[in-house]
C-alpha cells in the first residue's frame, strides 16, 4: 500500500450545530425544567420537528415547495379581479391586455395606446415580461391575445394559462430569492438551517401575497423577488449586485420605491462608514447607471429603430413633462423619439393626476378623509402634505441605516420606510401592504425571530394586513380562500383567532401586558367586524360603513406596526441600549461583518 500523499488535507467535518443541527432555542422549542424534555413551541415547529437534527435542506426544501405550491395553485381555482364585470373587467384583463398590445404594437406605441382602457402604467420590465408571456400564449391560442377582439375574453383555458404564468414567474424569481435570502440572513445572524426552514414556510405561506397574486391576480412576487434578491446580495456583501436587483425591482413595479430611501441610505452609508470606500461607491454608481440603461435600452432602441424606418412618432401626444419644458424640442431631431418615450413612460408610471388614494386604503389620508374631506383642497396642496408627512416618517429609519449601515439592520429599515410610505404617501393602493410585510417576515429567520416578542408582532401585522384586504377579496369571490389561508397561517404560527399560545408561551422574550392587550383588542375588533359585515346590513345612508371601519382599524394598527419596526431598528442599532462591554461589542461586530 502506498504512503498517503503529504499534501492531502482531510475534509473538515461540518459543525452540526452551526447549520443543520439542533435549534438554538430561538423561540422554537420549550424545555421542561424538571425532565429537560423538549417540545415544539408552536404548530409550525411541530410539523418540521422530524427534520430537526442532521437532515439535509435538500430533503426538506422540495417538500416545502410542493406544499406551498399546492396552496397557490388551488387558490387559482377561485375567482379573479373583474370576472364577468364589463366594461373594464379588472386586473386580470389589464395584465392580459398588456400582453396583447406588447406583441402586436410597435415599441413606440406601448405607452400611448388607448390609455382610457388599460393603458400600460408600469415600468419597462413589466412590458418586456408581458411581451414574453404574450408570445408564449399566442403560440398556444392566437385568439387569447388578438388585438382589440380579445378584450374581456374569459376563456377557462386562458385562465389556466394566466394562472400558470403567475405560478411559474413566482417560482423562477420570488421563491429562489426568498430561499437564498433567508439562508444568508440566518447565516449572518447565527441561527440554524432548521430555523431558517421554519421561517421559509411562514414566508411562503403568508396569506396576503398568495391571495393577491394567485387569487385577485397580479405579478407582485416578481417585483418582491427582485427586492429580496437585493437584500440577499447585501447579506452576501455583493453591493453592486444589490443595485442591479433593486433596479430590476423598480423596473418591474414602481411600488418598490417604498424601499428606495432605505436602500439608498444603507448603500451610501456603507461607502462612508466605518471607513470611506471610493471603490465601493464607484461600483455601486456604475452598477446602478448601467442597470437603468439596460432597463430602458430595448424600449428606446426599438422606438429609435422604428423612427429610422419611417414609423412616425410626431403624431403621438407630448406628455405633460415635455410640455412643461421652457423650450420646445425639435420633433424631427434624431433624439426626439428617445426623449418622448422616456417622458411618456415616466408620466404613466407616476400618475399624480389620479388623486391621493384609490378606493379605500387603511392609511393616514383615507382615515382623515373619513372625518374631514380632503377633496376640498387643491391637488398641489395635498401632494405637498403627502410629501411632507412621508418625509417625516421615512427620515428616522433612513438616517439610522445611513450612520449604521449594518447588514442585520436592513430588514428593519426596509420595513419601517415601507410602513412610512404606505401610511403617508401619495397614490397608495390596498395591495401595497405587501411591501412592509415582506421585510417583517425576513426577521423571522434572524436571532430571536421566532420568539414570542417578535413572532407576535410579525404575525399581528400579517393578520391585520390580510384582513384589510378582505373588502377587495370579497369583490373577487375569494372569501373561502381568504378564510382558509388566513386561519391556516394563524394556526401554524400560534396566533389568534386559532390560538393564544404566542401570548402565554413559557419561552423567554415574551410580551409585556400592554402589548398583549393592544394586540388582542385588535384581534377582537377584527372578529367582531367580520360578524357585523356578514350578518348586519349597514345603515341606508352609510353603505360603506363596514369598509370605512376596516380602514380606520387597519390604519391604527399599521401605525403601531410602524412604531414597533422603528423602535426595533433603533434598539438593534444600539441607539437605545447602554454601552456594551468590549467583549460583547467585539463579538457583535464579528456578526455584523
């Protein structure tokens, strides 16, 4: 037998406790003081209890994806936005119509065509996504996306195709981003893979996202997936890639602007603290500019090519942004198609003319409007008030992230700024609630994220969020999936109305009595509201009474969620703590790298 090679290095054995091993007890297990026996802290832990130990993530992950995928697909069996509601139908028809116009019309007409019907009002990446799905769908059945004649089409097979596009888009973008993001966050926080798997199930089974995208019908998870990928890149220390993914998120839906101040503050702060890094700043700047250029390149080059080949664009109406310029542009100049398309896309993406809010949204302005009508003020006054209020709300978390750009603070900062935008900004939709809920779910994978003190607040925000969506979901005949998914998620997380365990748990990190009273009061209000909404007709003169109460309760609850996220951000950044000992500070600094 030959002697072993001296250069050979034996493989290091993986530390079981470091990644795959038994949980650290961050809110997942309850230990009996007498017998030292362990038991699950809440039902979701019990379902994943057999995986505790050395089971590989590649065994657990397919099971999680199959179970959560089944919930998404079965939700799609139910109604969708605008079904049998002519002439405008709803969001389903809007998404189908964008596929129709993107595959039949030249680039130069995408943002101009029939704006009174369902004119394209999302950034270019949504248009490219619609073009791809429209091409694939047309290869199956050309009638689904025939120009003009396909409007309002309600073919059952078309519904299957459209549902499948949401499912596949989510599993190609959102799901991988969430899996990687949670693993990265768990790693920098020192929690185990098993705990990250528990957080993953809670993340993917969150009812609001499933009901909005797979029930009501939208593609929010693509935008959210790119936002998670941006966070994950920060956790991995890849700041330039973080910019690329965040531009993709903005380029798919402008709602990602809710995160923009926090992302900007964090990235700029990371270039200045704890030491100035010119190379990082240049990398971030180049990545951002290049990403925006690539985002607009197909649209602008397409319009330029069409103009070069004789397709006139001078007949297209000039958007307000161009009309407001102090000088008149030469419509025959070579650059005019590029300027025209850019200005029109910006005009469509930011519709200030639509008003302060659409429908009834549980934020500050809709709540104030209940008692003091805001339409008596000019749109300029209202816009300035919204800008001021939003600035006040997002400045504290942005400043904390700027001066303390630590990776573990990013989810808290994103949640706080998103809550500030949702509560105070201009042109908010009820579906925007998905934005502050997403980073709150991320913290479940962090240190102590599954303790009652955190799980109760994250659960409260998500249960209140999906409850405020009920008036919208009711219009789409989604009451049954709403009840099933909401109650299932509450049961798995040990939350009311299925369980009170999170408020009486024997784990450390419990809640104070005032917080318990606050949460339970809101849960009781939600239950009572459902009873009245289902069985008691509103007064004749106030047909929207139950919806208005939904707005008022939701806005108040979301205000507390904003304050909690801001408090936790300040606490985690050590602004609200006494000075640590040098040993603890060094240990914490190593985790923040």
